C-alpha cells in the first residue's frame, strides 16, 4: 500500500440518517410519499458516499472512503457496498480515490468525474452524491454521547500518525533528512482490547484509521470491517429513543451534519429518502467487493508504478453480474 496520507474512514449510515432525521420527524406519520420525485433506476436509488480528509490535511480532497448505498423502494432495504480506494481508473491514470479531486480541478461539476468512474465499474447509474469531511466523524459521535463498538480482535498500532506532525524532523536538522529514517515523533501508539468498547469521536477515528498493527487487523480488509462496525454503532445510537425522541438533539445533529457535507441532494429528495431509510432501518446490509474479482497489478510500469487493484478477469463484467444478483 502507498504511503499513508489522509484517511477518512467514516460513513454515518448513508450520511442520510443524521442529515434527514430532523426533517423526517415532521413527516414520519404521513401515509404517502411520491418516490417518483427522486432519481432511481428500476426502483433503486444509488447514493455515492465519499469521505475526505478535508481542510488542514496534506491531501484534503482524496476520498479514502467510498461507498454506494442502494435504497430499494419496493423491498424497503438498504445495501451498502464498500469500494477499494486503490482501484485503477484508466481515464485519469490514477486511483479511484483521486477521481473526486481531479473532477474538482477539471469541471464545474465536482461529482461528474467520480460518478462516471464508479459507474464504469458497477454499470449502475449514481443517483446522488454525498461528500463528507473527517470532522463530522468526531463531532457527530461526540454529539451522540459516544458509541458502543464491538472490537473483534485486540490489536496495537505503534505507528499511528499524529495529525500535524507528518513532516516533523524530530529535532534533526534538514541536512540530516533521510527518506529511510523512521521519525518516531510523528507517531503515537494506539491499542484496542477485544470486547465492547465505548468510544468518543477521537477514539473511533483512531479505531477505523489504524493500519499499522501486526496480523489481520493491519490489513485494508480489517479496516473496512472496522469502518462498517462504527457505521452500525452510529446507526444504532441515532435510532435509539434517547436520540430519536429528542427534537433538540436531532436539530443539533442536523446542523452539525450540514456544516460538513457537500451534496447534490435537495431538501425534498432528502426528506423522501429519509422516510425510505427509516422504513428500511431493520434491513440495512453491508458488502465489500469479493476478492475473487480483484487482483493487485504486477506490471508496475503499466500503472505508473502505483499499487493498484484491477479486475481479475480483465473487465468488471463478472463483478457487475455479481452486483446485480446479490445487492440490487
């Protein structure tokens, strides 16, 4: 994996839940909603959710968290698919996590390039896009009063990057700067013990961003699973009586969310989708692209000497068939 830069490993269930709950309360008892007013394909609304480092980070517009939430109007269920950030995108000769950045540089439509790139992988049109910066992760969890997360395996990461110290020379002068030296002052040690752990925003962020522990928990797959555990924990807390029956708390969640979100969802569509998410709250499932469809490129020169995932069969056709059969 390439050098660690900015990782936002966060998604609040669709991001839609905290955004719309304040609105949903005003309409939750309405018997009819016109789904014809929202974008969809065969009764499925697909929401692309991107997580970025945001202001203050060395690469603020790299989207190291990418998921698609598929909302079914007919079966009232939500399936969420995680996308690997290192998938190769031929059109930009770069990784998928940079498509949003390049789109902002080249177009007035910030979402056009990243949407097109993902549609070429999935063959599913993106209905709406939501971009969240990492600050929401901490602020929302703290607003909720913390979350309870099941830690499956104990692990320790002794090289967790400290924000703001990425270029610290640890008292060395610039003349002694080395590309191979490990600068200990840039890192801290974080540990998690197996079992249910109550986490505030900062702790949860470290839990999902950690990538340098030994064993299974040091893999991208493990990080993806931890990410989904935090999402589930946030969902449970948002749907708890102490939150959902507290109008002031819902308004606070609403305000915090909108201050950290960029989206092409209008309020009316948000309200309709919010009702759909609420009705689907007991049928929310998480998926990742099965490893059998991916391989790590061995031809470094062909991919500009980058570590990238490419489709194992040479095209995304097999994956698209799996997607249609298992998620849509």
